[in-house]
C-alpha cells in the first residue's frame, strides 16, 4: 500500500458507486431484497449528504436495481446540492403530515413487496415497524466501512495534518496562569481557515472537531473536559487533545504534556504508558488480533501495579471520529491493511492523574504508518 497524498477532495461518483455495489454484494449473500439505512454517517458514506437526526427522517433504501432516498420536501434543494451518486429521491410533505403524504408512505412505495429486508442496528424501532416485509438486523455498511479506500486514507491524512498542526498551535499558547479556554481559543478558527482555503465544496454539516486541554487533576477522568476556566499551572500531567472530524473524515491526536517541569511522581506512570504504546506499535500489523493487543497493554499496566485501564487501546476512524473495528477485549477482529486505529493505551490513577498519548495510525501491508506525527517523549513535551 502506497500512502496517497493528502487530499480534501470530494468523493467521486465512481467511488460512491463502488460502495453501493459492495453493499449489494453483501445483500445478495444475506438474501435481502432491500436494505434500509437510517444512520446519518452511513447515509453520508453512500450519498455525500450530511444530515442530523430530527423529527424529519432521512432514509436510504438500497435494492438490487436502485438507490432510493426518502427525504423531506423541505430539504430537496439541500440534498441535490450535495448528493453524489444520484440516488432516486422520494420526498414526503412534512412532519407531521396527513395520510398519504408521510415519510412512511414514501418508504412503503419503494420497498419490494416480497423478500426479507435488511435493516441496520441504528434503525429505530418506529422505522422498522413501518416495514411490512420480514426484517433482519445486519450492519452491512458499518462492516464495509472498516477498510478504507485510497480516497478515504488521503482524506483522513489531511484531517490528521490539520489536527497535528492545531495541537502545536494550542500547546504554543500554554503558559503559567493561562486559562484552558484561552489556550484552546485559536483551534476552531484554525480549522475554519484550513477548511475554507483547502476544501472544495466545504460543507460545515460534515465537520465537528475541537481542541481541549485537561489540567492535572482532571486527567484521571478520560472524557471530562469541564475545566475551561481552570488555569494552567507549572507541573503536570496535562492532557492535550485535538479530535473530531473535518470535512467528513475523523482523526485525533493527544499528548500528555508538562508545563515548565516534570513532577517526579509523573515519571513512572508516563513511562509505563509509553511501554504500552510501544508494545501496541510492535503488534500492529495485518493478521494481528485487536483484543490481543489490548490484553497485552492491560498486562503491562497490571505488572507495573496499576489498575485495569479505564480506556480501550484503540478505535477506528472514517466518516466518524469513533467507529469499528476496535483494539479492545471483547472484539477478536483480525487487523487488515487499510484499517485505521487510534493508538491510545493509558494509565489512570484514580483521584490523581492520567497519562495517554493518541495517534491516528494506518495499517499497511507490512506494518503501520502514523498519520499524526508529533514528538512523544516526555523530555520533548515540556512546555517552557
């Protein structure tokens, strides 16, 4: 696998068609006469149209001969402006609407009269209840998304580049006494600057990303970023994070950093986290098993005397910032070229501190390539 150049270009008609054909192949194997998708991420993947869930549903129906997109009339111009792949639009009047003009009527219009209809796990029960055919839940599109095409890799590499440079910008604002809110303030404007300058047909609906910093007494709680008014004070560890998705594709980068000096108590857990990190990279290659990587990381933490980490070793990226497959106990997935993972094993000491780096990493035919290249040794992460 040759790493494609960074790209923010829009997906092509041919790529969308290839994705739909892969769905149809799996439909055929499952014996489905149609497949229904409701998840906005899966709809974006197959149409390039970004929506959010509200009372007016968007529903994609794939049959062996057609792709139907059930949409509210209100959104027709919006859909036509962004869609790629030319799905056949079937519009409904509004929500609510009178009988005969509802979304459920248009859905029934396009469903086959016979055969089993596949539905994804994200389909709500109120939608599945409208389908008169026998139904079976099968996450076809989610599974297809696990291995990325060269186009997707190039898009994620571009997102990774933006996020890596945003991290450097954010860390450059950290000083003793600076509030977290002040240090992260330039990240969102930087995102917009890069998107507006480099992304043809930029769609704000397909972007949701942020830069955040956890002060030391928050870092044992991996997802607690309720500290915007806290000051940055000498010592650490601080956890600096850039994550989300930009122009349709996700990535993330995190670093455990220190301000002015490294406290003595932070050195050993940081080094243990790094041992877990290096072990993950040593195992990350085609044929490896995701759960086995997580198990080895947990064993390293236990051997060093730390509790079982709160957070799995990794997850994937694509048209979301968190998706399957995972590097976690409970998922014995076989890693393949073209998969992407966060590599983020961590040490969390309850009531004290947490330590975690994260990178966005591509699995290649022979190993891996880090897309978010940034120093990771504690000596290089002291902010003066």
